[in-house]
């Protein structure tokens, strides 16, 4: 139950969990086309190990030791009433099944409430466009970069303390862990705004993505984000197919 998980995780933003209107794939795409715009044609490239050190551990954990071999498509999504600040930015590695979420800001979406799409829907549509119909189901991980949400950080730190994991080291939380404390910590992390949004993406778009669930969460030590003037964390969420 997503609401129970959110309460367990300590977040209180129940607005995100109002009953979701169901759309077919075509209806969802039309709503996106009517109310959002992707600025530019998308930047293609590869990561630079010297410039992208914050995600290097995540790629290694996902079995991609050489980031320079991972080609991505970068996109920025804006709501049509506000094309100055992006609602969502991401890098999509379709051949690796990985998304890097650079930012997702629902408060920048200036569309009318009944015209807004969830950040999870925006992420899915950009993944679908990047991967192409034949590769949509290959998604296996989402790397959340420069996460600064206070509630997410506090929940992560509580989960680390409860499972006796050092705050300055990588922390791992797994589904079906071998102790009650570890299982509770996984549920706490599942309840954060960031990770619960990914849970909705897997659930809402299962017909295209295939039946998947979140299996593992890696949290990496905090780093100073000079662009925002504050500390941020990186979280990798690993997906697995459900048999």
C-alpha cells in the first residue's frame, strides 16, 4: 500500500496519492503532447568519468564499469505555460536499461491541475521515446542524481542507523532481506517520495515495461553540489522482473 509506505517513510505529501485517472497509451501521449514540450532534439553523448564521478559507483554496481561505453539521450521536459525552467531532466541509456534522473520538479509544472502528468508518467514517456518500442521492457534501474529532499535524506539516515550501516558509506536495502530490521528499512525507503514515484511508474506502465518490482536500493554518501549550494545524495533503484 503506497500510502502506508509513505507514512512509514515519514513523508506527508498525500497530494501525490490522489486517485489517478487511468489513460491508455495513446491518451497519455496526447495529454503529454498537448501540455508539455521537449526543448531541443536531445543531446547524445557518453559520460565523462572525471565530470560524472557522483554516478560512477552506481554504474559499477549495475555492471557497467566503463561509463564511456554507455551512450545516452538527454532530454528536458517543460510545461507549455513555462518553458524557462524544466519540470524533468534525464539521461536515458536505452542499451543499458538505465535512467539517470537529473531533476524532477512538480512545482515547476504550470499546467492546470487536471492537465498535469505525474513525474513518473513524464519519466516513462521519455524512456519510451528514447528506448523505442522494442526496448521499453529492458528498463532495469533508475539513478536519482543530486537528491536534496530533506525528508528523503532523513529517512535514508534513519534506515541506515536502524540497520547499523555507516552514514558515510554506501548503504544497501534489499527486498526480502534476512532480518525484520532490514525489511523494515527497505519499506521505509520505499515510502519516500522519490522511490514511491518509481513504484507507481512500474505499476501504471506494466503493460509496456513488463511486470517489474523494486528489488534493491543503493544509497551513496552525500556530496556537495556546488550548483545548488547544498549537499545532495545519489540513490540507485534496481528493478527486477516478476516471474
